[in-house]
């Protein structure tokens, strides 16, 4: 090879690197922090109307940021919700249809195989490629074979550092022993899960090169069962609670709020808060009290919404949503309440935009870039929000939010039984089913979904049913089948 050919080859190799660096460096790129709760009800925060629970740190984030009233998770249950948030895609596309149990003996519906597959690209993937430092702390729940080479782990999805559990903190939030740090079991730990997670996040922040932006994903276990809370906090709620278990739940939410406060205080002390976007939300709605044996402390509240976790009515996936971006939001947005429907699916395209990354085009995204909202404008969502949750407690397995309209539908009149996974054998049941028993609610005037307008508005019903059917068929055709 000649000297010229060798030099030309090196030049060709370096061109992409130079291009990427030129696009992604600069102090204007924000740090990004996503804080995700587990089973937090829409009505569980003080700033969302809870009459008893004190959440001063989240109140402050809302008072100096934006509180979204119509924020949605990607699913009404944990695992698919997390996969949707991380990928910006309906979790059905990734083949994650329900919560993921730990891998065990093979089962007929292949649920033991379910995981977020290696080819999925996450927020962390895209940001790390753009020069961001990345970290995940807390609950993972995106695979069945946690910390096992048979399936990809958090580190395979773009996280430089990870400190996680497969599902819940065990044996409870108090003194958990099932955390894994970068592939190595961390062993028994003292304290409460949210504080342990916050401490890990803070230590990671303290060791960052402040010349590089970062993405921090904090996934608290609270207030999912098994609930355990600091005794002093529990004591403060006993006079205001009907039972000891309710006092434990109230204290659990406040303890989580305290952990949020520790993280925001650390950002301030490290002078990392000046251009850090913080988004706080939940993976789904609140658990139903005593739905299963150890759900005796599930006192989460849906507020004015209908249903609970695992429902396709509003309380299943309408969740809290607080966005704070110090020194970057227009003055008129500070302390504002925004009724625009947004989704956790929107985080990936929005973060890519803010980090000057080209939004990926090789894979279908279901989220929308919401940067216009952060600049004081309106959001032009091209396609409605859609959920197909085949294990819903209520009969409507398919739901859609389009402008102010909420649409619910059964599959073949409710004859399709509950499904926790979709395989080649069960695919025809959902693919060929007709969407029936259409319900329509105007959420602008009927947040509780009490007045079904389907029969009174036949023209509206026809239009929304056509849209729902089209979107549902597109989703099923693009879903992964095990």
C-alpha cells in the first residue's frame, strides 16, 4: 500500500469520528435525568392533590418546572412500560407484552424467553454514542434471565454503569440483598431501597468528568410492594391513617420524595444543575389493595381517574409527569400546568433532539419529539397514543388517546381470553380479532370516563373506530412474536 493510499484510508476512517464529535460537543447539550417510580398513583403526590402525603421536593420541581396533567406511560404494567420508555417504541414491537417473571422452566407461551432484545436501541445507546456518560440505578425488569449471559443486561443497552435488581427489592425495601453492580452481586445492603439507589446515583455523579454531559436513569422500587418505610416517617402518618399499612405506604412515598431531594441537592452542590433536564414519572398506575397476598400496603390513589394498574382505563397508565430544566425553560412555563397529552415514549426522540442527535430512522418509533412544548409552543402529534394490553383486568384490551378523545375496545366482544405473551400460536387471536364494544370519552370534560359518547355520536364513533382499527393493525403487524 502506498503512503498516499494509507493516508487516504486513515482519513476515511476518521471522517465519521470528526463528524460525530462536531455534532455532539458543546456546553449547550443538557444533562438528562429520568426518575421513574414503581406503581405510584396519579393522586399520590401532594402536588397532584393527595391530602396527606408530603412531597416537598417534588413540589419544588413542579413549582420551578412544568407539571403535566395528561402524562402517560407506555403500558399499564411495569416491564413493557420500561421497555417503551427506554426505546421510544410500543413495547409490543419489542415483544414485551406483560410483566416479566424470572426465567424458569420452559412454559407453553414462551414467557420464560421474554426480554428486551439486543437489537433494540435505547436512550442510553444514542446518548452514549454522542459522548454522554450513562448510568442506570434501581429496578431493571427488562429481562427474565437477569445478570445471565443468555440475555442482554443493562450494560448491553448503553449504560456505562449499572446498579440494578431484576424486579423488586428483596426481601423488601428495607435492607435489600439482591442488587447487582455491573454484573457482580452487591450483597446485603443497609437502608431503604430508594436511599440506596440515590446514594449510588450521587456517587456516580461525583465521579463524573464534568466536561461531558450525562444521562442518569433512576428507577426507584417505591412504592411497589413489599413496602417498608422508615419508622419515624411511619410514626408521623399514624394519626392521619386508617391502618398501620396505610401509614407505611404514605411514608414510603415521602421517603422516595426525600431520595429525589438528595439527588437534586447533589446536582446543585456539584454545580451540575444549571443545564440538567429532570423528568419524573411512574411506570404505571397504583396497585389495587389486597389484589394478591402481599399487597396489603397498596394504598396508592388514582385521584379522579377510573381503574388502577393493569387497566386500560385512565388510571392504568395516566401517571404523574414533572419536567424541570433549570435556567432553560421560558419564564411563562415556570410553575405551569400543561394539559397536552405526552408519553414516556416521547423521551427518546426529544432527548435525541436536545443532544443534537439525528432521530433514528431504521426502527419505527411511536414517540414524538416534544421540544416545542419546552419552548412554549404546541405539540403536533401526527399519530395517536395507542395501547394493546392483552392481560388487562377490564374487558377492553385496546385503548387510544387522540386529542381529547379516549377510545376503548374489546377484541371480538371480549371472547379473546387474557394473554400474557404473544406466540405464533396465539398471534391469530389478536391479529384477526375485530375491535368491538367501542367506548368514547371526552377527557376534557370527563376525566373519570363516566359518560360513554359512542352511541350518542355515531359520526365520531365511525371516525375514531376507523382510526383505532388502522393503528391497531399497524401495531400488530409490527409486533414481535415469540
